[in-house]
C-alpha cells in the first residue's frame, strides 16, 4: 500500500483521520497485505523538519502489533534541494550528498522504530547521476552496516526509461514508476528491460490520483490544500469523466468496479512485483486487497484497454 496521504501532507493531501489511517494499516495487514511504501518527505512541514508523519504513524503500528518481521517496509530519501522531479544538469552530489543520504536513512529508522529498512529508494532521479561514484560507495556502505537491505529508485513522473543506466550499475534492486490504464508507456521498454535484468517493479499511481477511482464526477470539488484542485483543473476534469465513462462500459464479469479494473490491469503484467494504491480508509484496504487473488484480466480485455491510453502529465513542475 502507498502512504503519501496516510497522515496528511501540506498542500498535497488533506482530510486524513489518523485513527482511521491506523485502523487501515491494521486491516491491510490482517487481510494479507505485506508491502508498505512510505517516504521521509510524506507529511513533512518546514517548521517541523524532524517530524515524518507517515513514517511515524507506520512506526506506531509496528510497535503496537509487533509485526515488523512479517512486513516489507520501503521508504525514500528526498533530494536535499527538494526539486520535483530531479532537474537535468544538477549533479547527484548536490541532490543526494553522501551525508544527506546517511542522515535520511537514520531519520527513517528512528521514525519507523526499526533497526533495518527492507528497501530505500531515491525519491527522484536523473540517469546522468550514474557518472558520479560517491552515492554508489555510500549506499554500499549502508548495506554493509546492516541498516538497509536493498536500494531502489522512484523515477521521475512519466519518464519510464530514465533509470536504465542506474539499473546497469547492479546496485539497484527495484524501480518504482507510474503505471495505470492511462499511462501505458512503461510496457514498451521498462517492463521488458526490468525482466531481463531481474529488477523488481513497484507500480505507483495505479488509480491516477483518484481519476480511476470511480468517484470523481463533473461535480467533484477538491478541498483547499488538495493538490488535485490543480491536477484535475479546467478541461482536465471534463476529459477525465468522458474517459472513465467509456471505461465503465467494460465493467462486468472480469471487474465489477473501476478501481478493480485498474488494479487488475496492472497485476496482469507478470513483470510487476507489486502495486501500491494510496490507502487511508478501511473500506479501501478491503477492496484493494481483494484484488490480490491472482486472477488476471483476459487477453481480450487487455487488448481493449490498450485503446484507453491517455498520455499526459498533469503534475506541476517545481
């Protein structure tokens, strides 16, 4: 499960009920979920730089349940310059200085209340970063210290091939990437390359920030502080509804709801290791985990869904 919205995030996600979020973690694990993805930056506030709300809530859950050893905990190190996505021309020594990587790992260990992190991912990436060696030595030393088991990359939005050089270093175990019915570009090159190199693939934004949730209509109003006010602004909302109306016509025996169709689409690709829809309500934990039954969509349905690709980038560049 994804946890960006789990404990709120200023100017991105609002409206989380922390008690409900905690109950959601309980339900997710109770139903068999075992991969929890978080980040140092989730819930970050400039006035409280040592607080990491999402990680801390997950840490509370781990302490209460004693289930740490049953779960795979993944987090991320943000760029020190806080640029999203990673800008071209800025060296990794400025984006991810060695001491910054070490600090963020130690912060996450403390916030999560654990001695080891199963996976730590660079939260942004430019493949030119591989030209420098400092980060390579740093992450190997951290692995040798026992603090981190594996390293991965959460690649820039809608740039599914901006990681191949990093994969070739042999130091990266996983790639986290945007993948959904609308954004199908990763199937062309990333999926086969990852399979060839034995790289784990973590599919994020499977419901297109709610666009494929089946709950957004022309009358939907997003709260102040919810980044989707701009993500689905203007003509974007009208176009989204038009496209989801067409997808709804495919619902039936293979998938009863739009979220189920969206998640089964992703899980029908053998190359995908896991999918991480953001969850902060118990009912969504129940609905999403129900899709993990191993049943794939038919070749006919997969062929039909190819017609619904909608390549675009609605994120604000900062």
